[in-house]
C-alpha cells in the first residue's frame, strides 16, 4: 500500500479484508465495494498526491466519472487543503477526524455491574443491525431506507470477517439486550477499531472503555502490537481514548457531499 496517513492506510486495509477493490491510478485510488453499493466510504476516491488536494473541481469530476450513479461524493485527502473555498464551491464539506494510536496494550477497565460482555455471534448480529438503524433514526443523518440496506450488508460482511477470525466484534449486554458494541480488525500487526457505540441510556458507565480493552486483548493474542482508533475531532469520546493511552497521529481528512433526502 502507498505511504498514506495511518487513518487512510488502515481504512483501506479493512476495506480490502471485506472484499473491496482498490484501483491505483497513480495520484489517486478508486475504491469499490460491490457487496455494499450503499457504503459511501466503500465507494469513494482517495487522493494520494498531497500537492493536488486543492484541485477540488478535478477530483469531483474524477469521482463522478468513476461513480456516475452515486448520489453522494466521497473523497479522501492526504492532508487538509489550503484552499477550503474550492471544495465549498463544489458543494462539499471538509471533515477532519482524529486518528489515535498506541503501541501499548490498552488497560482493561472494570465492567460496570449489571452487564455481560461477549463476542458477537449468531443471532446477536440482528441486534447490531437494529442498534445501527435506531441510531440513524435518532440522528436523521441518512435516508432510512438506504441506511437500513447498508446496515444489513455491513453486518453480513463483518460477520464473515469474524467467522474467519480476521476481526472480532464484542458487545455489552443488559438482560441479553445489546447496548454497546465495537469491532477490531487485524491489519498485519496493527489493529484497527471499528464503530465504537453505546446506547444513550447506558452511557457514562465505562462500557466502551471496557470493550476497548477486551478487543485489544483479542488482537494482541493474534499478533497485533499497535492499536488505532479514528473518531470525530469534536467527539467527546476522544478524551476517553486518550485516558486509555491513545495519542494523536496525522488527522484523517475527507471531502463529502451527502445525497439529497
């Protein structure tokens, strides 16, 4: 893989594990995920030339050529553009995520009373989909029909990864109801966390922190010595990750236009 920032490098490694196709076009990559055509960041463009990030018009045209039927535009960038206005003129928002990493095994914090933690298997995957759909209904971030289709396809792929032991997904349960979950994927000797989430009624009880430690121990047992997590730059969860020993690396930058509702 090209010399990309850690966030994008692990993103692409995870995507390739799931069967996504990555086409190298010299100064950019085209990523396609035939098994999940509703996955915006699995059907996207990644610019690999840091000197070309301000050429917004070119990259939007390149995305449209690669994905003529897409109602969205999703373009990964190797750094924050100097000419942010150029992307705004094309109708895209620039987004920046924190990429946090540690070479030390994250602590295994205590599990709050009243919860059980186990690896997600079998019928648990139905609860994973239901939680994702419910979270989207709360936020209204994506079209409900398209998002439900995406969530089901994503769960199928992740279940396959888990059954192959390329990844593992863990959940915290209250009375056998899934209330928090996350995943971790082996990318060589680096482990990349996936979709850390806790239901609103069960937050501030340390469930995510505990699951992070559980997942890290699974990955370490499979030969991983570095742990990477990506979170929104303004997400309060970033403070939790830092307390567990994660430290910032180069941010992950993307230009994105949501599809119309």
